[in-house]
C-alpha cells in the first residue's frame, strides 16, 4: 500500500517541528555559572629592568707626573686595602725630599744659634722669631716633599677588584691620568625605575615603613642567591620617563655580581582591598577587556573593565565592576548582549580556590 505524498509531507513537517522544539527547550534549559568579584588584600609580582653597581667603584689616577715603573696587580685581580698597585719612578721626588730634609736641618741649626744669641741679648726677639719661622717653613717643605714621594707608590684604598688597565709599564704619566678602576663588590647597589602609579601603590601600602625585600633575576634568567632590600628612593621623578629610581642593596659574598651588569628586579607590589575576578570570565575586543554581567532581570549586559594588575589566572580590577555584580564565568562565547539566561551562582571564594574545576 503506497502512502500519499501529502501524508509524507505532514509527517516530515511534524518531525522537523519536534526537533526544533527539542533544541529550543535544551537552549532554554542551559544554565550559566555566574559569580561575583571578590575583594581582598593581595600583591602583584612586578619585574623591572635594573642596572647593577658596586657599592664603591672609583677611578685610580696618577697623582704625580713620571714614568710608570711597576704594575703590581693584574686586571681582574683582587686586592686588599693598603696593597701596592702601581709604582711611579721616584728618583726626582726622592731627590726633592732629600733636598727639603737638608734645608730643614740648616734652618734648624740657624734657629738654635739665633736662640743662643737671643738668650745673651745679642740679637733681638724679632730675629729669633724670623729664624723660628724659617725653620717651621723648612719642616713644612719636608712634609710636602714626603707626600709627593708617597704619591709615587699607589695603594688600594679598600678591598676590591681591579678593572682594565689603561696604561702599561714604562708609560709616561701626566698628573691625573687614569690608570684603572677599582670596585668593591662585597655589596651591590641595584637601581631600577618604577612608574608613578606603582610608586604610589608602594609608598601608600601598609608596610611602607618596613624594609621591602626584592629578588634579582640575572641575565641568564636565574635568580641571584641573595635577597635584596629596597633602601633608597630618589627625590624626584624623571620628566622624560615619568619614572622614579629605586635602589636595592644585595650582599655579594661569592663575588658573582660585577659592576655594570644588568638584570631584572622582581618585587611584590601590594594591593589593598583589591577587586579580583577570574581571567577566564573576560574577553577582549579591540584591545579592551569586557565581561558579561547578568542583571536582576536575568539579562546579559556587556561591560568594559580596566585591569590594575595580573595574578595567575586572576585579574585585579581597577574600574568597571563592584562586589555586587554577577559575571558569567562559563560559556561567554555562547551568549551575547541582551540575552535572557538562566544562571547558577557560585561563591567567589569557591571559584578562586577551584579555578581548574571551572575550565571551559
């Protein structure tokens, strides 16, 4: 028995309507997980490019003219305070010292003879005073000549490491000529620039009066094995960059760090009463971030937000949301602005503690 084409068509139509009805019911039955921002104290890890300086780094210069007779320390070698580094040919200065010593002895004899004559009232008191002044002047000349002679023997003013040599033995030196530099690497000063907004977060934090600990990421992407302390903040911001310089001090017992190195400072920037949401609840349109907020009438509203900081899987909200807002946690790709949705609320603390359970 053959079925009528009209009967077949009606059956197909009913079947299609039934399928559409089932799909519509399934769509309406879908519940979206929603949560609210949570407010809590936290800290964001920031990194800043830094410059590493020795706590003392000085230029070693010749204080006298002459030929460089001896270099006692090689480049990169450690020296102790008072250890000889350079020796300038002292012949001229030794002769000047001997001459000044002899003239001082003559002045002393003249003074003693004049004193004897003055005691016998043979010469006046003025002549005795003149002889004494000449003797004092001669002694000063001896001290000056001795000082110049001492300048020919250049010694380390502190424990440190000698840098590149700018001269060689036999060089004719001028007064003030640069010989090398000397670095005291027992402690290192690490300078890094902080933007104004982050400086304000730091300076207004609860623990602003305590010493802030920071870490140093070296150029090889490894952390330095000592913790640094932020000890100094410069007095004014740079007009060119809008940044202000911080200085952290690191102990350097193994001598790993050297003057002139670079790296990154890792610092925790505190955020008091920060408003936090899961990163997965956000989406981006033309470099702006948004969330879907569900209002009291279960209507979805697209809302722009501003990010103040980033934590693992979380964003700190600067503006755009309040603690009372309900944001869609899951399925943000399945809704659009103006949709009516059914929701299931998840406590913010539960969401934060179990972020991996709410993966899309």
